[in-house]
């Protein structure tokens, strides 16, 4: 059995070099090996529990890489946080969680090492790994490609940067030098690959990482399993040393010295896509920086909620030409969540269509009004997307994710979004013209999303229905082309001057 882990006692050292602190804690345990698979699971459980037990002050002092414009400010091997969405997932890969080493000259002299949270084996220059040792513990870990949460609104990211208390030195990895050595053609290829990871237009603070997830005793519980599009916060060790990510089937592979018979997953440089070896993963209930994830309710009295709802209702009523019922419906749409699925019913979904805008409003004014309404909504919710249903947009490319078996990569689509995201669809952007086959397929996918709250991911030989939970708001001039359950024609009571929009 392992001794009690006290990783948080020397906090500054733990943040700077967590694996060194862990190795010091396990020095005696390593000498008293060997250990079983169950022991290794228990060790990870203990480490995960220690990290999970840290107070909010310690948690917020860990660098949140979402608040960095690049990885240059992150030290290799340090402890980091990453708030992200799972964009792709790969087959398990094998690694040695515990292994025996022997002296090159004196083969009877042996030692033990831990392989947890590492990409490569660590041995002294006069040591070699005994791959045939019965004391070696072979384990497997999962790999997930995670990206900055799509649709995350600017005020959320601004709040992260404002609240960031970390002040770390420039990365000690080779990231900066690698970046200068990359030729322009390679940069274009990397940018094109990154675009396939992000469903929406990339922003300067958007990042992609490969998350290495280690098994524990509770992995069989359904609620602990990670799925596509889950929004999570990862606390773990960042690693810039690996330039490629592979799913390895070899159990005796020696890094940089033996032939790798693994299947390549993708080959982005580590300064673009580092790996994070996860100590602890938390599924996020929400992204609101003003609320705790332990509870979705702030410590405010009910009078505050009444006042804020009244103010929001008044603003929306004014924007909707005095129609107070439409304002009520939009508020209901914004807070709607799927709470149960029964056969073909999706309980809690509230896709809403708003139509019948005043004839006095010109097309340009209407487009400006809808975009202004979207900006208002984006200032209220943590994640949102403006989705114009124009011919150019629908005909351009697929909005659903598609599996590329050659690259072993799930190419994202605009409908790969996190749960709770508000999608504002602008049907007034559609003009006279013809949809091509791609446009028809995209419009069908949008209709299925509205009707069933699910998106059919294209896996070439078959499709896979992935459940979603999105708040869907559609603006149209007349009757919508989409299968909306709830339609509300505006009753214009006040014709506003649109010069302020």
C-alpha cells in the first residue's frame, strides 16, 4: 500500500513541478515495490482526491491556460488548468504504470519507477528497462482531443484573465524555438488542421490540447465517463515534449530507440497542441465565472432575481416592438434545458420562432436588429452562436462532424456545440436562390436538431446520433422553413426608431 499523499503542503513547488513533488512523496514506496494494478488505481485515486480537495484559493492560483494568448507563458511540466470541450476521442493506449529497471553492468541490481503522468520512460544513463519483468504493471489510458469551449462569449474570457492570479515565467520547453523553425508552408498546413478542430471561427485565445485520462476505481460508473461535447475542467501536468500523439499497441516500445508500431493520430507540434496528463477532471455544470460549480445558485436573495428579470423583460420588450409576451417567451427559451428523453419526446426543449416583423422595417434594419438582439443575448449567457441561414452559409460546407479515417480524426462541424449553448438562427438572411446538395443536407440537419435535439455525426459507413441540449431561437420574416414547435408572430405595439441599433 502507498503512504498518504500530501501534495498540497508545499504548494508553490507543487504548481511549478508537480511530478518532482510526487516523486519525492513516492521515493520510499518505489523502493518497497512491486505493486499491483489495484495499487496503481488506488494511487491515482489518492492523487485525484488530493487535488479535488484543494480550496478555491489554491485552485484559482493554478494557471488557467484559457487566459493566455499562447502557450509561451506556460512552463513545461507545471500544473495547469484547462476549461474545454471534448471534440474528439481516441482508442485507449497502453503504458507502463510501474516498471523495473536494471543496471547495465550489474544486472542483479534493480530499481523501480512510476510511469503515471509521463510520456516517456525515465532511466539513469547506466540503467535499462527490464521489459520482461513480472513486476511491471501494464495499464491503459484514454486520449481526448479538447478545445476551448466553442461559442464562449468574450466577457467570460475577460473575467478569466482578470481573475488570473498566476504570474509564471516563459515556458522552459522548446516551444518558442520550434515555432521559429517551422516553415511558412508547414504553418499553413497546421492552421488548416486546427480549423478542423474548431467548429467556429478561431479566436486568439482558442487552444487545443490532448488530454490523457487515467483510470481509477470509479470508472465503471456511468456518470464519470467522458463523452463527446462534454464541458470539463482539467487539472494536470502540461507536457510540451511530445511532437506527435499516437495510440500505441506496443507494450514494449522504447521511446526514440525502437520502432513505433502505433497508429498515428495526428502530428501537430507540441507548442500548438501540448498534452495534459490529468490529475483531476470535473464536468462543468456551467461556465459562469460569478457562480460556483458546486451550486448553480449565487448567494443572493430572491428580490435580486425579481429585479433582474424585470429589467431584462423590459429591455427585450422594447427591442421586440412592445410585445411583452415575446419577451417572456425568449426568456423561457434562454433558460430551457432538456431534463428527460422519452421515446421520441425531448422534454424541456423549447425551440422558439419569432416572426412577423413590421413591414416598415427595411431588410438592412432587420438584419441590424437581429444582430443587435444577438449581441444582447451574448452579454447575458456564457456560450452562444449566431447562425445565419443564408444560401452562402448553408451551401459552403457540412455543419455536422465527419470522421476522417485516413487521418483518424473527427473533423468538426458548426453544430458540434457544448450543452447549454444558445443558438440564434437568422432565417431573414436567406435570399432568393437555390440550395445545392450540401445546403439541403445542412438544412435537414438543422431541422433534425430542432425536432429531436440531436445531430447525426457522419462516420462514413454509418451515422451516429449524438444528443444535444441547445437553446434554439429562430428569427424569420414569415412562416419558418424549420420544424419549430413554438412559433410566435410579433404583435407590434410600438414602432421604434431603429437608428439606435
